[in-house]
C-alpha cells in the first residue's frame, strides 16, 4: 500500500513545486503531471512526485481526516494504549 499526502503549492519553478504538507515545506517534481500547476493549487504527493492535482475541497477533507487520525493517536498514546 502506498500513501500519498495532499500539499498546497507555494511556488512553481522549472518543473518543481514547493509545497506545504502539514506545515512542512518540501519539493515535489511535476514531471508526472500534464496539467498546469500554479500557486495555491493542491497536489497529491508521493515520494517527492506530484501524482495528481486535487480539487481544494477534496484536499481539505483529506487533510481533515489526517488531523483526526493524529489527534486520536495522541489520545491513545496519552492513555498508554500504544
């Protein structure tokens, strides 16, 4: 199973996008995309490659689920269950 994470595009330059993934900035290669990418777009990132452009609503919903999972994990850690 592979995990891809949504990131918001901060800037684009020469086939690379700088994206914000959960508050962390990282580069994502754009070679795999055929559509134009611009600042403010959301991309699905896997191992440093943009694999899909996402509608903002879908990206925000996915990020919300990630936040909920992190919150639940922290609760379980505090309770000593993991």
